[in-house]
């Protein structure tokens, strides 16, 4: 008897390589506390269909901020947007972040994802920035792939400086240079 048959659709570490709108299931929901003492809800999503089916969008952390009335109002709106996108009707009381984590696990919805800003190590990851009821349309990657971490980010807020160890401004930037035929000396 054989041990197993290889299957490229059954591998670990499958990731989503493009921003876009994805039908997803919440596969992990963890209530915790940030180093600031604020309560957090961290969610992992798994894409349900399309070319990234099975791919995960991980570590989306929502933080409960109640420093002042305005911040609390924004926090409630953010958490409420998630809950409403999961199909919860008006009038349902959410008692705690741990209760919410338990309730959202394995629920399905449509999420909007885009590339975030580089973190403190310069890495760029997909971030969820919108929630919708699960629709009948298939997931829609938008073709925008992870920006080169040594180049300017997707919003064009500056350009990468050459590393101090190199005097070559084009070293390891991954940039292409387009030269027209009129600029060539031959």
C-alpha cells in the first residue's frame, strides 16, 4: 500500500500573492491583550475560491481602544463592521472580545485586502481593510502583487535610498531602466 499521492493543491504555506477582494472563512480567532493592556482580536482568514483557494491571510489584529469617546466610537464602528458583514442582525449585544472570538470562528464573509506599510523589519504583508457579506461572486484578485520592499510603497511616499554599504544607487533595487533607442549611442 502506498503512503500518499502527491497533490500540488494540498501543500502547506500556500499564500495569497495579490491584493483584491476575497471570499474567506475565519479559520482562527484569538482574543488577547496587547503590550499596552488593550484587548485585541486577531483573525486568520482562508480564501474559499479562485486561484488562491486555500491560501491564508493571517494575523489581522483589531484593537479595542477606549482612550476617549471619539476613539471608542471608531473602535465600536470597526468591530461592528466585521460583525455586520458576518450577517449578525441589529440588536445583538456583544459582551466581550473572547465571546466575539468564539462567535466569529469558521464564519464566512468577503474581505478587501491591500498591501500594508512596511513593518519595523521592512516586510510588507496583506492587510484586511474592508468587510462585506459573503456574496455570490467569486474572489477577485486585482493583480497588485507585494511591492518590492526596497522600493517606494504603493502610495508613493518616498523612494528607497541605496544601502550605505554600496555607492551604486541601482544595486539590489530590482528597478528596471527603460532607455529609448534615441538615447543609445549606436
